[in-house]
C-alpha cells in the first residue's frame, strides 16, 4: 500500500514561505519535514507527519517547476503557467537571489568560473551551508554577472531592472559583480576581519566615484570597470611624496591643524610621512591591474595596521584624513586638486568603514 | 455564406529553441478552419516572433462555425527537412456566435503540444461576422447560449423554463483505429483532441437546435461528458435544461446609479446568502440563520425587505421612512405599488398570451431539470432522491447487429436488440424512464438536480442517473418569470406584508396539483408531496416543526443545493460514505452479472453509512447528494458525498443505539455500553460544533422522544427485480428499531469504529459539497480553487474490511492534506468539494478533488462567541454594532415561540419587526460609513494603478493579506506585468463581486503524454505540470474572451494511465465552466457614494428586517 501519485494544484499557486526557505537552503524533503515537525506546525494545524510529507513534496515540486522562471525573473511576471500574486513573485525572487554573507565572503573577488564552482564543496564544508545552496548562490552570481557584464548604463540600475531585485540586494549584487570583474583580493588572512558589507560599501564607493559612469552620464559607459584615465592621472599625485618641500609643507599644515585635538598627535606626527607615502603609492600603482587587486590589502597594510598599532580611534582617523585631504588644497605648487579630491574621497570613506576590529 | 471568420496572428513569445545550432527558431503559423488553411511568413531567428499577419478570412456555414474549432499550428521552418511542429492552439469559436457573449478573442494563448506541454504563447485576434439566416430548416443553432451553471445565471432572468434536453454523439476512437499503429503518439493524440472538439461542437449545435425547437434561447446546467469506451468507440453526451432567458438590460446603469441596489438584489441572485450582502466584508447585519429561524413562518418579513429596497432604487425620490412596519408601508408605498403592480400584471398578461397552458407538455418527455438551485418559490415540495443504474455490455457502436443491450435488471442475456440502431440512446432512455416512474411513485411530477454518469471497465459499463423528485410551482412554468434579479414581478407578492399569503394563495390555486395553500417558503419544500396514506415506503411522518400544518418526513435526502429560503439550524458539513467491495475477475456477461448482483448491496450499505453519519452529526437532511460507483477488474468502489444540515422543519434526529446480539457476557455488555457512550458523546460534540440547538419548544410538543423508526431508504434503486427487492430489504429492516446498530459480527464493530474515526474538520474550517454553507454569509473576496489528485496502490488479497479502511483513510487523509494546505485562509469553508473516484488499473484507486476554499470574515465567529456568552469589545463602531445585534438576538429569542405557537401571530411579529428595523439602521449605518472609507481607498488605488484588467486587479485579487503592504518599489517593478488575473471557481458566483457578463462556455479537452516520465519528475511531476497547464490554458482563453473569471468550473474527466517500466504516462483531462466578467462590488459602489448616501437609511432599515 503506497501513495503512487499525490498532487495539489491551486489556481493561485500556494507557496509556503517556510518551506521555500528550506528548499533554498538545500534541505532534502525528509530533512525539511523534520525541521517543520520541530517547528511545531503539526500541533498548530492538527496535521500528521504524513500530511506534512505530502505537503513538503508538493511544495518542493512547485519550486522546482518555478526555478527556471526564477532564472529570468522578468519572465515570472508574464508567464501563464503559475498564477502568483505580484507580492509573492517579489518574495520568490528576493529570497531566491538572497545569499549567505559567509558564503559570499568565500567567493568574493574570485573568478566566477567552472573551477571555482568545483571548489564549492570545500566552501560548503567550511561554511556549513549545503552544497545545493552554495551552487544556487554561485549560479546566481554568475548569471547576474553574465547579464550585466555587457550592459551599458548604471550597474545597480541594470541589476535591479533585469532581476527585479530590491534596492539593497541589487547593490550587493553590484558589489559582487564589481569585485568579480576586478578580481579584488579579499581572501588574505589580513582581510578576514572584514565583512561582506564592508566590501560592499567600498565597492559602492568605487563604483560611484572611480568608474567612467561616475563622472559623465553618457549611457554607453560601463560601471564595471575603473576609469582608466583617472587611474592614469593618479600617477600625478606622486609629487606629494617625491617633492620634499611639498611633503614637509603638507605635514606641517596637517600637524598645525591637528595639534591639541587628539591624544595620538605625537604618533600622527611621527607617522605622517609613512602614511602619506603609503596612500600616494597606492594611488600611483592603481594603473596596474595587479595592484588594483591588492587595493584592499594595501589599504590595510599601509594605513589601517599602522594606525591600529598606534591605537588611533576611528575619530582620530577621521580627523587625520580630513585634514590630510583638505590641507593639500592649500599647497601652492600642487595642481591636481580634482584628482586628489576624487581619490581621497573614496579612500577616506573606505578606510573609515574598514577601520574596526 | 452565413458567416465570415477572421483571424490575425500578431506575435509569439517564449518559443522553444528549435534550432540547436543557433539557439533560435524560425517560426511560422498555419491557421486552419475546416478544410481551408492559411500560412504566415516565416519569422526567422527569433524566440519572440512578430508576424503581424494580415486578416485571414474564412467564409463558412454557421453550422461549421459551431462544429469546428479554429486550429492554429506553430511550426519551425526547416529548409532541408520537414518542418517541425512546435504546438497547437484550438480556439472554440462558439462564444463569438452569440451576440450577448464575447465579440472578439484577443490575447496571449499558450501553444500546446501533447508531448511537450506548453511551449510558448501566441497572440491572436479572432472575429466573426455573422449574417442573419432566417432559414427555418437550418442546421445551425447559433445564438443559443450555453451555461454550465446549475442555476439561472446571475445577469439573466428566466422567462420560461422549457425543460430537459439531451443528445449524444458517437464515433470511433482514433486511439483504437488501425492507423494508430503506424502514426506517432502525437498525431494520434491530436486526432483525438480534434475529434472531441468536433464532436462537442456538433453536440452543442444539435442541442441548440432542440432548444430552438422548444422556443428557448439558452441551455442552463449544461453537462457534457465523454465515455471512452475503448474498442467500442467514443461517446460524447450532454444534458441540460432549456430556458428562455432575458438579459437584465438595466444591469449596468442601475448598478451605476443605484449602488444600494446591488446588495439587496443579491439575495435573489445568490441563494443561501439570506439578505446579507455577501461580499461586502464589513457588512455585519444580524445573523441570518437566527433570524430565519425565529421568523420562520413569517415570509413577508423577507419579501418585505426586498420590496422596500427595490423601490428605493427604482424610484429613489419617494420618501421611504415608514417602511419599518408592514402597515405603514402599505399606506405610504401605495401609489408606487399600484404602478409596479400594473407593470407586472401587464407583463404577466403578455406572457400568458404567448405561452400556452400546457406547462409540462413543454418540458417534453422527461420533466427533468439539471438545475440545482431555483428562484424562491419555484420549488414547492421535495420528495427525495431518485436514482437508477444499469449495467451494460459494450460493443461496437456502429454495428447494430452486435449491439446487444443488456440490463442487469432484466438478467435476460438473450434479449437481442438487434434492430436498434442507437443503442446508447436507448440505454439512457430506459434509465430516464425509470427515474420518471420513481418520481411518480413519490407523488412528484418533476426531477430536479438531475445528472447522469457512467463508469466503464473493459467492456462493462455502469450507467447511472440520479435526481431529486420534486413538485415545482406551475406558475413559473407557465407565465411567471423565474426571476433572479428582476424585482418588478415580485412586487405583487410582497406588497402587503400580511397579504402575501393571499396573493401566493391565488397563485397556488392556479396550480394544478392541489397544493392550494402555500405556506412559508422556509419549510414548504420539506412537506411531503406524496399521499400520507399511501406512502411509497415506510417513513415516519410528523407535523412540520415550522408551520405545524403539514407532514414532513424525519429525514430528507436531495441532490439539489439547499434552497435559499430554507430554515436551517446551525451549520452544515460534508458527509461521505465510502465503500469498497471486492469482486471476482470475470469476463463479459459473467462480469456484468457479478456487478449487477453486487450493486444493490453496495448502494444499500452506502445509504446506511450516510444515514448513520448523518445521525452522528445530529442532522436530518442531506443536500447535493452524489453517489459515484466505480467499477474495476477486481473491485467496486462507492463514494457518496453530500452536505448534511439540520432543517428546522424536520424533527430532531434520535441518537444511535447499539445492541449486542450475544448478551449474558458482562464484559461484552460493558464494551457495548462504552461504545454507546462514545457515540453519544460524539453526537453531543458534533451538535456543539455545528451549532445545532433547535428550539427547546420542539421537545415539549412532541412529548416523548421515542426512538423513531428508521427512515426508509429514500434512495430509489433500480436494481434487479427492483420493486420486489427494495421492499424486501426495507421490510426486513423496518421490523427493527431504526437507529439500532446491531453488533452481531466483527463487521458491525468495524463499521462503528469507522463511524467514530471520521475525524472532525480542524478549527476554523468548514466543508460542504454544495454551493454554499448554511450559516456563513460574510465571505471575503479571497478564494482559492484547487484540484488535488491521489493515486493509491493496494496490496493484493485484501479483504473487504481492509479495503474499506484503506479507501476511507485515503479520502480522510486527502481532506486532512487540503485543510493543512489551506490553513492560511482560515476561517474558511471548502465549498463544492467534488470527489471523483476511479480504478485506473487493478489495485489502483484514484481520487480527484476539485473545490474552492473561501475565506469568510471573523466577525461572524465573534457573533458565535457572543452567543455563548463571551462578549468581546473591539473598536467603537463594532462595539456599537455588536451591542445592537445583541439586542436583536434577545429580541429574537423572546419572539421565538411566536411563530411556532400561533400561526396567526403575524401582527405580533410585525411589531418586532419594526423594532428590529429601527435598531439595525444604526448599526448598518456605521457599517456603511466604514465601508465607504474602504471604498474610497480602493478607488484611490484603482485610479493610481489604471485599468482593472492589469496590475491593479492582480493586486486586488491577491488572496494573501501581505499584498497590502507593498512598497513603492515593487509597484514600479511590476507595472509592466501584463498577465491578467483570472479567478476560477466551481461555484456559480464570486463572493463580493457582481457578474456583469457571461462570455460563453469553456469546454476544453487535453491529452498529455510523455515518454520520459522520470525526467519529468515521475508521475506526480507529470500530472502536476499537466494540471497547472490546463489551468493556465483555461485562464488564457477566458482572458482572451475579455473575462476575468470562470464560474461553475469543473474537471469532468481526469484519466491517468502510466507505464513506469516503459517510462511512459498519458493523461486526459476535460474541463468546463462559464467564462464571465465580474466587477467588484466595492468598485461598483464607490462610483456613486453620493446616491448611496441619500438612500442609506431607508435601504438599510429594510435590509435589516
């Protein structure tokens, strides 16, 4: 005696949010039933384990049938097979494209290739996320990347329109795409303390300020790549450390402004040249793709770590960077004010964001 | 050339990739009608081709227009090899042939392939130019409207009900033709689909002709079925009720200018809702059941409200303040009434001239009605269920020499009917005759709620027919319009609150059948139609508990919906009897004999089970009874479903007593008394659950609650040697005490256990298999139609007991699953639960359920809570409301004995009435205010989001409450979505909405086959996809007709066959329904809040009464 066939089809497709989440998390039907039983849905609704199993199987089947539509969320709205209310559609898409921060930290900045996909089982063991879920998340990254890669116009907007994602999620995907495209190194031990949201914030800064799309609004521009011209110009900033006079002048301006305003003034004064060299060197090297990859590690090594070892507070860092940036404009011989502002604006907000334990 | 069909192929989208090399498709379209084919150009290398073709014109006979579907084939062009078919779309042209239905078919339709399912969509435009054909001898019946709905459709009124129409068409099944051996499965499936399309077209045309002959213009309750007889062919048959319908012309202007009209008029349209506006979620008038109960014998109070409210709407300038009591209404409404009466009389006269007096001659040979719900006053008396079955051996239809019909009833296997060319016709003829004679035996002249069905296994076929014997009001047949919405004609009946009896009496005396005095409609239909001294079966008769003037039976079984005006105590529930009987494998005649011998026992047991379960729930009547008997190789399945209710007019059912046969054993007796206690407890619990607390007065009057003799089987069976055996069975049982269950063997013990193990519905759920549940009014707009299918594999060598248990568990578990699935809709009622069982193979049982879950407002539950003494205070408005209602209840209670003790207590009741009217005024006024706010909000929404058909309706239709809290963002991102929401429901109405147009019948047949079952997710995955596809296609066709809902939807066939070893499966599905366009009541009302406010007070006062 066995149930050979068991289906339930509603005119409006019934989808249980909880089961959907279990499915997304890569649980098998049996595991999902166990979780649901523990969740107490049985007592609530006077149901039996059998009923729960039947319902779970049915829901899983529905989700599988929907999955190919979710790969192209725009299709979900004008397909005829499932009648799903718009708010449900939004929920389905949003959850399908949601990802685990711990997972994304593992693949952030890596090439979204078959090779990376093969290593997902390691990621799965490391993060405790099921392989199925890892694959879904990885495929989502890859799918978004592929679609957006060739598109012109603002990155976040493109993602939002093509995948109908809510604003925050679209921004996160923009960050992922941006990191994957520029292959930023994020896996080094020194960077482990940084969360995905830290990187996403920095990516947002870079996208908004350092790409071609950031300066002029011509739609042909792409947000995925850094503005080459700007990177070229960054080399001109070197004068700030190569010209001895300029460097000293800069230092004295900053120190005058800072004196008496912080407890770590001595350390600031002592470290000024080092730190300034560090930041300007990062700028000058960005023209090389390889150094772009090391952008974050450089920031940590050249600036954050020294400051941290001198026990600066983030207020100190903020103060220092503000004056460090502004004082340059008082230097008579320095000509590259626009580039400096564009560069330091991003650097300052990135460092402030990254400056935590 | 009476017709020109025009089609235009606009575009395609989401097409499958047909060319692996380019990942694209070179698509073109063939448009075929009859023998003419047109082609579009090839649109190269695209999955979203834009053909934008010219108009393809077909000049055809309207006969062909009715028979043939428009066939659209999408193909992939291939230069070197044959073009590959992508899929097809069949379009039924019929809705375009009727001036009142759709005018154009336009929209995205799924491209369907029987092997691959839906493969993209195609956008088409189809129109028909019809020339008038006045040829008397024409073969077409264009313009006859068809409705699946088993009541008078909402925006029509019946001028005349002509009666029963039937027709059947036979053909060879292409699947069994020799050519099938050499053609592909796809070709064979398509041949079958096309043939069935053609056959149903032809059938519809022929029935239409019959209707025209009778002078009608529509078929209501149209039921079309397929019999897949395998080798012997394919039968498509249909039955229906011919009517002359008239569109209520003023629907739109009336509702637009007088919105208050819509709610009072609804109580006519939506039987069972009482006077409440069912869809307005905020409406919380006094609880209808209570009211109905209290004023049970006081029909004028109901009619009265209609009168005053309708006069409001029709002549809104007249002051209506004094409408609270009957007397004052009579004075003030005087001139108005006279006017109305004049109009009506003239209308009646006109009809009198045009129609002859032969009321039932008009109904043809069989006075059968496929309708299950009737306008108030139409159904006078109900006798009981009549049913007939016969077992036949199938043979090739086209070979009359071999066409021997065998009825197990005759058991005469040598009787050849060789000279009978139309065997199937003759078979049905036989059965209908039998039904007719059964009805006669019950003293009835008509059968309502009539339906026919078959079950086929190999060459044995069981034909079944059932209905409810009834007496109908002849005035409706002759000249009285069966009006559902039109109030003018009703006026004379309702003008004088005290005089209504007189008027109705007048009508009654004109009725030929001698039911001269018409009593209140609330109990009238329960009164026995047969002669008391000459009862066709032993039955316990008592005086009606409502009017105390006529005899009623102690139990009533019917196949119809609960009449609107019926007085019901408490709520109803789904009651099922399930039975499984093993039988020996046999061939041909032997098999037929075995089956015919088993049938009577099966039916008898089903009946006993139903009766016991009914008693167990403390109820006394069954509505919507449907008994399905399914035959397999080694077993017979019987499933009887019905909705049990407690009719106030009928006596309260006694309990169930069990008795042991072997006394003297103390432990045994203890066991029995334990069991007895359990049963009593269950009955008590059920009474509480279903709120069955009939007035106490009843007990006093009866005196002694003697266990009444068992109700005789109301089921008229047509089994072998019919009359003799039936009476014999009944007699043997009649000697014993009716409710006594004897435990003489293990079987009986099992039976009792089974009785007690029927699990109750979980909290917040109700279920019924009729259109609506008595006692629930305030439906919200959240509805969810669903289909669930289960197939169960049995072990070999099971006993009857084991089988029974498995089958019963299967049904119970299915119900449990449904409750669980739909838990988010609580409080809700599963309405129209329609179970179909089949035995697709040896050891397989298939159960399919289609139903609709409808949420209702908690408000009502609160009221219930109040009844038991708990009073919850909420917001100011509701609080106010509730207090008023509480008063009303007290009021009602005090007056409760009145109608019972004094039939002449009209004046007394009248005074109560006025008190009620005034108090209700405030509550519903407050109600109105809040609902205005709601409406205004809704309106603001609508304006912002544009047309009803796109997103806005989609959002509104969302059955999920989360829909409200949608952010701007999602609004933006979805504004582009173009799929209109189409609601589906097996009911004839949509809660909270008004159907403004019927667009035509939907009758679709699909075959799906796969040779890669595992890859498609196994049998469940395969069927899940297929059912979803069928829903999608129904929705798309409805949307293309300009509709936004399907009502009276049913899945009439779901034949599933599998061969897992070969990785193959095949499924056939046939669905039908009425495509409609509806408008939300809130939208209607919000269009004219102004007018409404002017009439609010009076109309509400009337509504409340």
